[in-house]
C-alpha cells in the first residue's frame, strides 16, 4: 500500500459527492430542521459545508473542522468563490484531540451536527499502523471473552458519534450523518440505553456503491434532541431511500432492537424461550488439519495430504455454505476429538492409534491456534460439542446467508452430521420430532417474528440470541386455543 492509499485508509477518506450532501440537507429541511448553528467536525473538502450554506436560511454560524491542511485550503478557495459565506468559519482540528466542550460553549441556539465520519474500523487501523484513533478504552463494555474473539473491534465513526451524543445532553438540535447502517443502529441503541433526549429519529438508505464505490449498507442517520421534552422516543423509521415516503418502524422491546415493530407486536405471543437451545457447530480453527474430503484414493486433508484414519472420530460435515445454498453432502468429514468440551483427548491414543499419530504429526499447527481458549484445555481440543451434537436428527440454518431457511438434516452413513461454526442448529432423537419442529419453525407467525428481529444488512444477520427468544411450540398451542373458541 502506497502512502496515499494508506492515508486514505487511515482517515476513512472517502469524500462525499456534493449532490449527496445537497440531497441530505434537503431531507433535513423537509423534516423541519432549522439550525442556528451547524458544525461539520470532519469536513474534508467541504461538500456538507457548501450544501448547508445553501440549504438553511436560518443558520447564523457554520463551523467546519478538518485535520488535513490541503483540504482546508481547497474549502477556503471554494468559499471565496461563493456568495453568502461570511458566517462560515474554517478551523484546523483533530477530532480526537480537539476541546469540543470549549468550542461548543461559544455558540448558542439550535445545533445541527452534519457530515460523514470515517468508514474505517479500529482493526483496519491497526493493520496499516494507523494512529487516527481515540485513546483506548472499553467504551462498549465488552467482556474479556468478547474482546478475545474480536468484538472489541469497532468502527471509528461509532466512537465519534457516541462523543457527539454527549453534545446534546443539555441542548436541543439534530444530527444528520452519513454512516454505515450497522453503526447507525448501534448509535440508536446506545442512545436508548443512555436515556438520551431523542424526540425522533430516521434512517434513509443511500446507494453507497454509487456515491462511494463501497460495498456496504449505509444511510443518512437523522436524530433530533430536545432535553426539555417530557417524553423521549427511541423508536425510529427506516426508509428505502431519500425520496421514500413510507418506512418501517424500528425500536426496542424487552431489551432487544426490533427491525419491524408492527410485525413484532403482532406476533409477540410467541416470544419467550426456545424449547431447545440453538447451538453453533464445531469450532476447531484448523480446517486444513481437521477437515477432509473423500476421494477415490482415500481421505485428503486441506493441505492436500492423503491420510489414513480410523472412522472412530470422523463424522460427516456440512459447512455453512452447504446449508445456506441447500447443497447436498459433498463427502466431507471433520475430526471430532471430544464428546464434550474439556474431555481428555488421551483416549484417542488407545481407541484410534492412526488418528493419534496424525494429530501428533500436525501438533505444531494445532498448538499454534491463536485463541487462548485452546491453551487452557486438553491438547487437540475443539469446541461446539456436547450430547446435542451427536443426536441423529437436526434442524440447521446458516448464520451468514441472508435468508430465513431451515433445513432438516438426518444421519449420513449411520452417523450424526456435524456443522462448522457458521451454522446454528437444534437436535432430536427421532425424525418425527424434528419434522414437527420444522413445521412450527416454518409457520407464517414464527417466520414473521424472527424476521422482525433480524437485520439482513449485518455480516452475521441470524443470531442465536434471536433464535433462542422464540418459543416455536406455542404455534400449536395458539391453534388449539383458537379451535376451542
């Protein structure tokens, strides 16, 4: 990566097209937002500054902040050639080091914070050695395990927007920000948890591919604040684009963010606890060693090695892509070294000597697995196993695919099928039990409730927390009650 590419990546430097800034400001005007002061904290070359100067006749001051001196020069030149710019003030500032409290204390009236914060994550910053970051803090409140598994990674814009929320603790105004949709949802959830004085909020989807050549779901996030309002609202409406007139109501119920409140409220009688706990598949973090394909010559691992193993610890494998795309078994196997988490693995030496020698031969690679959870357990450990994993009949769904499709999976070659950790499943002793559960899960009511809680733009839209919150057996209970009336 050359220096220019690194700089753009570090600062999430994708300049907003003037047309999109103008359309965004026009939407704010349409919503009745009339600021006295506009602040653009990371203005770049100034598309939002110019658009705001045109759009808001009520504005008395526009303050544009930017860390890049070249961009500031560019903006000053553009302002010099436009009329009515005497109330625009341009400042050089680093968002993370600037004293925002002091700056905001000097302006009065209804505040609008406008712009487009960097679309870059903390891990991306780390990978390029970037320093455009806030000081480290566990601002999301993640546990130690979540931090180990990557949940401590965050979008820089999320941190910045949470900072902006604090600016409205004692003043009225609005936010109008272009942001990743997933980040917008987190900010609205945080505002709800913090009891922020939000009186209404909206998300207008934008075509980020067209505007930024970015393959990511994004939106214009609009939030209005009024500390003097008697009731704050933490519901918001999502529109398909800036021109849409009808949207979907989103909000919070029972500590959950709900993507379609109307559908959720209509099926809330099914909310509760799943009759079975949904589990994820086997986690081993060593596919090249632990997974195999059967060929005419025998078993071949992911390293291309032809191996000879007893079938004692080998089980048929369906991966998330197989489940999500409705593929049949592709004669893949996985080595399952334990029946339950923490079980000693020394028994393999006696029960399957060839398998033990194979594991020893690939010991250095297995020992080098990065997560500390392996270091604290017996050698060659895996996760995602228990009695449930060895039942013959299962209902499975892929967490990564953007469709609500459950599959009934039976035994293959007399053995229970295993899944990778992108699959969630429940398991049964008999086919009949599984078929009844599948019918219930595919009922219109269950699907509507699940869909109301799933946000399809997320990387892993289907979550165990959602699946485990639906008591699908209540479908039959409701039907029986109706028949008695």
